């Protein structure tokens, strides 16, 4: 969005927490950011407000702006995962918004039953057509997108990466991250054996040529699916957040492709399953077992096709359906 001229009131890096505990210890900061954004929107008196993802933040903002609704339309893009947990949010969103656009074709039914105008538009990641490339002897690690998340994951991932360099001696190793995290990661890991890359173009070049990706659960797995890169997923978090996830989440898997097919297409190593031996053994399987790699890629191809509406650009579908 910034690349096409959007000016941000608050840098996205300010929203660097994920999970309940991680938010609670920063609650004062987030309340201040919330009030700043609310005031900015009210001062703008916009014709339309589009909130994207971040459901806990988004619907609370929109709830405080309902007095503008006579002259302002409220649109949400990327539906909250009511099919996984907090199903009551479907009803809340239906009262606060005029329209919602969903990434996945199974989502509209959860909102339309409450009368909310809901439309499946597909996932923008899959509109970027990527030709299959011949994989090189490259293993890429993706430790996460937020500072707290990366710090938590690297406690276990550091040992796994160092073991990998000793086991897969003829491979090149990369950690792909963001510019604001590069220095922190270089302090954690031995950069003589693994390179930390933050340049966007170079990251995507390395990603496309990787023969294996070891990634924190998140949207990066969708990019890897689009690139058809054999992948395994890991995740760690604070014990309180972990407890709440286990207690409240209604789905068996974390990765959307696994949820979509109700099958573990991508091996998941979450919480106590995120161990050195589990990850290393899975890496060995995906590198050495040709059939395991091909099976993942077959599912990736099918999934990619189903993530778009007649291969159309999701952004264009949204713009044409805003009804301003």
C-alpha cells in the first residue's frame, strides 16, 4: 500500500505483538494507538472506511465510529476466522459493517446468515503468477513477522538451524526476514554459516529457488504454496496464549491448506511438537523423499487454483463491489 502512495498514520511495526499475553503487557501502548487512529478517522469524516484483517482492533475502531454511519460506509477485508474460534464475531461484524470481503470460499456463509453483504474475492497472493523454477540446494528459514514472535521462535530454531548446516553440508542456508529484524537475527545466529536476507526482491528470488522452507505459521506459508516450495511449519508462543489457543480453537490444524483439505498437507510442529528432532526428521523426509515433495506440490497447485475467483484479481473485484 505504501508503494502506491499511501501515507500511514502509524507504522505497522508499532503493532508488533501477537497472542493474548503479548498484547496484555503492551495494552497501554495499544490503547493510545487505538485512540489516535479513532481521532484521525473522525477528523477525516470519510465517505468509506476499509478495515483490513486485525479483527480485534478493526471492529473496536468501527464500533466507536458508528455515529458516522449515516454518511460513511464500513467495509472489512479478510474476514475474522469465526470458523476457528470466536464464532460470535460473525454476528458482531454483521451489525457494524455494511459489507465484508473474504479470502476463502467457505467463509461467506458464516456472515451472510446474519444479513451481512458478504463476497468471496480470493487471496491476492495467488494472483501473482509464478512459473515453476528448478530448485537449488537452498534451505530457507522464516522465523516470523513480529519481533516478539521471532524472539520466541528463535529460542528453538537457532539449534535446529545450526544442526541443519552440519547435516545438509552441501546446501546453502538463509533466514528470510524484514529489514527491522535483520540486525537482531544477526546477533542471534552465526552468520558465517547462514545468511540473513531482508531485501524484498532478493528474498523472493531465494524463496523461488529453495528446495525446502521451514516457516513459522502465518501468511508466508501461502506465499510458499504459491511458489510450490515443499514446506514444514512450526510455532511457539507464551504458555498463557498456548493454553487459550488449545482451549478455545475449534480447528485441528493451523495452516489454512490443512484446514481446507482437513488433512495435514504441510507438516505442523506447534508448541510441544516444535522440537529439534521433529523438525530435523521432517526436513530429512522432504529433502530425501521425492514422493513426499511431489504430493505437497500437487496439493499446492490445486489449492492455488481455488484461491481465486475465475483467476481474477481480488483487488479489482473489491473495487468494483464497493458501491460507493
